[in-house]
């Protein structure tokens, strides 16, 4: 089971060749994309044939996690191929614009659901953000948990428990005030749950790496890098 970081930035990427939130989880013939932020589509096509994607999971409907779904639709039209889009659905103009397409097989989910995607089983947890957001546990030969965007909340322990890797929105500075977790929370999660953490959703002007130098269980997600789970 492998996790490849396509893009790691939010709410927008730093200048240069970078991308918004997007991650690829692979095992055998199963390829699951988690979020599809700006700049991710071209990078994704370098790593996997779009015709071989099993499904796309969208944690929440903010632009920095969804915008390349629009250009993704053009590629599906060229291939004449349907793809499962697993996400929460709401009755908003942006949701309708993103998901209302004949080649999107939309699978609406809530925290009460469990979904099969190829060799993976996906379960979901409500997070706390400025819009509804679902974290996901991807269970295959190993288990990867992904927080999406969130502050710390009471569902995070269940998300972490027993997972082999936590891909976590924990890259903001310690004094950050806003709807994301910071580097200090990453340290607490690592200590309290003895879980390996890949810290992501970086601000374009802040590098959290020095904060984790004394914590071998925490790494900062690097774009283009593939992690063996």
C-alpha cells in the first residue's frame, strides 16, 4: 500500500511548481485519489493513467480541495469513462457545478457510511471546519487515515486508533488562529496515539519541518514523494 503526495498546500500553493491538496493511495490495481486541488490534475496524469482510477474521495467542497475536478471532467469526456466521486453532497451552486456531470458517479456519504472502492474499505468521520468536512480511513493491506481540513475534535482519536499512518492537517504555526490544526497538535497526536504522522496542508509562507526535528514519528509531506505504508 502506497501514498503519493500530489499537492500539499492550502489555501493556495506557494509560487513555483506546486499544487493544492491531492493524494493518491494505491494497492494493486486500486487507485484512490483524495481531494483534487488546483494544479493537481497534470501531476496526477504523470503518475497514473486516468482510466485506471478507482475512485476520487473529496473531503470537503472548498476550492483548494476541489477545483481540478472541473478539468478532470474534460479528460473523462475524452476517455468516455465514468469515475466514482465519494463525498458529502449539499444543495449549493458550487456543489452542483462540481458534481453534476454524466461521467461522475456520485456516491453521497456521511459519517454513518462505509464504502468499498476496489480493494479498499472507506469509513468516514465528521470533522470541524468552516464547511462540512469528512475525514476518511482507507483500509486495505494497511490503514491510512486522512483528516481533510479541521481543528482538533472528539472524533480524531477514533480516526487515529489502529491506523498505520495519519495524513493530517497539522502544518500551521503554533500561534495560528483559524480552522486548522497546528504543529503542536501534531506532536500531541504522535505522543498520545503512537501513530506515524505525515503533516500536510502547508501554508505557502511557512515551513513546519524544523518543528518536527525531535519527533521521528512526524514527517512533512513532500510533493512527488511516495510513502510505503
